[in-house]
């Protein structure tokens, strides 16, 4: 990924459009639901690729010998010029934005965004650490980022993975399964506050969004300086699920991304046998019914251990934001 020396000037010369705002946060923390709600606002243009990931330089580009990004996550532009094409259809009076959740995790994204759009508005979303990591792990298993299906075991592998051992074969997101790196809220927000004035950074709490979707979306609309009187509809999107049969799930993924003659033959056969007029959305819905189910209840002992482990971070982010998240998230007795 390369950014021109003066990308804003390049964008103007080429008639391109740099986005005006960025939704950052973490996977499984409401970024998709917020993206979906803003997508239908007439004064807002959202990137057709929800998560370009362009400014997170830690992420690897897929090549001929690397697996592509998980199905449904879009594509990552290789150049700034390619990135600008995502916003080419934005109207001159529209506020343009994108929603790459990994920008909050990334150590480079904040600075890179500020270089190309110093006036950008940033919307960050934070979620209670224990429930966040549980949902994140389930998402990683679903999208082939994590091979260990037991959360406790996956967490115990972190030290070994930092040493280069037991790392899942995931070429596009190195370091994803270092779970504690995702719960560094103060450090992550500070990176954005270092390069943007505080009035350009809005921090949402996932609990508030879940409790009153409409009020939260309208607050974001006011933050973006667009009308907050239009109808707001928030759907449940990207729900947390569990994989039914791990072996079959991996086999289908191997066929879907494989480059061997056998894999290509199976894909071609599936296309020929598929009913005419079957949309991608319908095909994905059928896939989800076959492979995914509701997750089992959380391991409460593990949840208590995680609350104890991350209590210092919750105390720190409470002080940083001036809001008692220790009480809100139930960390007082952790």
C-alpha cells in the first residue's frame, strides 16, 4: 500500500474524493450496524467496500501464494489512487465515509489518515472486554483467522504466538490472534487524539448503541453535520455465530480459495448446478443456515477471569474518557 507524497492534492487533480469521516472500532462492536444505518442517509455516501483496510499498513496484501481476505470483507486497494475510486460516486454535497474496524487496532492508521485528511471526523466504538473477546474469537473461527475453537485455549497460546509458534496460517492479518492487543483502549484512542483535535473524535460505547440504536445514530449524524431528522433504521447485522462442523467448514473454505485444478473444478461444478437467479445474498443465507448456529452460553468462570485480567484497562479508559465504565461494565468486583 502506498500513499502519494501529497495525496490530497493528487485527489483534487484527478477529481478524486478523500473521505470525510472514518468509523473505527473493533470487529463485533457495532461498526457494521452503524455503517448500515448511515448507508441509507441521503446526505451520506459510504464506501461500497465497507472495510477497505487501506490505512492499516500492518495488513498483508493477498498475492498468488497468499489466501484472500475472508468472504464478505471486500478488497484492499493497493494504491491511493485505487482507494479514491471507492468514493468516486459521492455527490458534492454528500459526506463520504468508510468503516474499517481495524483502524483502531492498527498502530499506523491514525497517522496515515491524518496525513491525507486532517479534517476527518473519527467515530470510535468500544465494547466491554470480556464479551468483546468472546465474540471476536467466534468471528475469527468463522472467518478462518483462528484454528483453535476453544477460547480459553486460544488465549493461552498468546505467549507462544508472540514467539512465532502455533500461529494460524493467516497471511492477510498477522497478529490478529494476539487477543490482549485488541484491548488497549487508552493506547488506541491516544493515537487518534495525538493527530486529531478531540472535537473531531467521537467515542461511542457499545452498550449505549445496543440500548438505544436510534439516539446513538442521530448523535453521530449531528457529529457529522448532516440532518438528524431523517428516518433511522438499524438492523441486526453480522450477528455472533458458532461453527457447526469445523472439518466441513474448513473443507469448503479450502475449495473456495484453493488454486488447484481440483478446487477450480469443484467451484465450476457448483456454479453450473446452482439454481438460475440465485442471488449472492440468498446463497450466503443458505450457507449460514448450513454451517453456523447460535453460540453456546459463555463460560462464566472464564468471563470472570477476563474481567479480572482487564480491569486495569477499564479503570484507565474510565479515567481517560471521564466516564465510569467500571460500573457500567460490572468490573467493580473483578
